[in-house]
């Protein structure tokens, strides 16, 4: 009984360790040599880098990515903050340098209407299709057999032996 409890505890500890590593893994992307000595600037750098896309990984922020380009952008971002740039100025500099693609959440503008509007359009089209399908189901009615069709059906039923038996 005690061995069973020990193995259950060991399994639980292994799962907790794996979950902790999975949750903390993005924190490992920022190397100690990148971290600024000023905690206020470092906090600003972390919040800005969470909004910037890794141009190599494309589905991660530069804060989470281990790619060399993400490292270079994190260093550049921290250099600009250390030089006294505002958050908006740093973001404008990076957008000017790498394009709007670097932003994980691009602003709603004329050139991003398709990006923001596509999910809404797909949902609207899907809802319309569902409504049409439901209306068609409701419209299909079962027609009653005419007297002639009933007599033909009864002749067929009498002529064929019962196949269930």
C-alpha cells in the first residue's frame, strides 16, 4: 500500500514539474545578459516585447522565442528604452524597421480591414448557412399518399411475402 502511495506521489510530482517547466519555458527565452538593471525599464521592455511577433516563429512573441532574430530585437528594444525613448517611439521605430507584421495585434486600419474582417465574415456566412439549412428542413413536408398510390402500395405489400420471419 505504501509503495502505491509513493508511486502516485512520484507521478504527481513529475506532472507538477512538467507543468511548471511548460509554464515557465517562455521566461527562459530572455537571457540574463539581456535583462536591464533598472526594474522599471525591464518591466516596460517585457510588456512591449510581449506585443511583438517573432519574425522567425511567427506565432510567438519575441519574449517567448529563442530565435536569434528575436534576441536581436529584444536587445534593440532594450537599447531604445535605455536611450530614453517612449513606448510609442520604440514601437514606431520597430514598425518602421520591420513593418506592421511585427505587431502581434495590428491596429485596425484601412490596410488591415481584411485581417480583422475575415473572422467576422466567416462567422456571418456560417450563421447564414445554418439558418438556410434549418429553413429548408422546416419547409420540406411529407406529402400524404393519394388514393391511387395507397392501392398500389397495398397490392405490393400483399404480393410480397413477409421477409421478417
